[in-house]
């Protein structure tokens, strides 16, 4: 998904789920803690491995209820300047 030349997320489709990867910078990652998303996602930021200057948020979407978290992250990333 791309908005004005900026990649919002990377998506890969597997047999029983799909994986969405959204990359943030050190400057923009702090806003995620203010979102009403699953605490496991927020905790995964501490355990995750940075890729250069980017911090990945990776969600394996297996259930419908996870879509709300994904949509919140997409909207947050989309509205960053």
C-alpha cells in the first residue's frame, strides 16, 4: 500500500494468515504507544530487531478482530508527515 510515494505497509499472504509489516522511525514509533491496539503489539517493539534506522511492526493476521489493530496502525502511518 503506497500513499504519495511513501510505502505504508508490506503485505504477504500465507496459507492460513496474512502478514503485514509496517516500518517506523525512532521519531515516529513513540506515537504507537498512544494507540488503542493490543498490548502484545506494543511489547513486540521492545523485542523486535531494527532494520537499519527502521523499526518494524509485524502483525500476523489470523482473526478478524486483529484487523482493527492493523487499521489503526495504517491510519497512524498514513497521517504521519
